[in-house]
């Protein structure tokens, strides 16, 4: 028998091994949180965020698209999300709201990112930054939103439960 590491399970990626896009989502989430809670100016938020440790490893183009796109399209994103909520938008935590914005924005504008990846990335953001069960809520809302915003892709997915 060959005694190599190839047969051993691989550990989860360490924080230092995150993709540039995953990092961009994390920084965008933090920036959107500042926008939602502090009502800070997007240029000031952007400058502050770019100075944070680790930003150089993020995909800055994706970060820009998420931060500025979500702020510019906040009303449209809220309009897409609100009918899927079981409570008012005001009752959603700013973290979950920002994660939902990121998901809705990526469904609409980042068609190169598969719908399942969008949901998985957003669930991970909610787990890392949100409340105890916020990731479950985000998952439920984004699964519904995916069927509306990417119906063909969701329908074609062989792993999708009918």
C-alpha cells in the first residue's frame, strides 16, 4: 500500500487560504454593516475598509462591485428580499440584511458565480458574523430568491430537491 496523504481527509481551509472573492465578501459585509448602522458615507467606509489588515488579499474589484452596487441598489435589493421575509425588514439584523443584499446582488449581477456558491458563501458569512441561527434564515430566504432570480439555473441543477 502506498502511504501518502492523498487518502486522508483534507482539513477545512484555514482563514489564510480563503479565496480573494470570499475575502471581498467579508470586507463588503463589514462595510455594508457600517452603512446600515452608522449611515456612514460610502467613500469614507471604502477608505476605512481598504486600510484594514488583510484587505490586500481580497478581490478588490469584487469588493467594489458589492459595496457600491449594494448601496446604489439598496431599494431594489430590499424590494426583492422583503416579500420573502416572515417579518418586517426593520426586524432583520443589519448583518443578515447586508448578507441578503450581497446574495441578491450576486444573483443579479455576478452570473459567473453559480447560485449554490452564492448561497454557500452567504451562509458562511452569516455563520461568521451573524446571530446564532441567522445563517438558517439567510439560507431559506436566498433559496427562495434563487428560484426567482435564476430560475433556469436552479431548475437545471441535478442536486436540487423538487
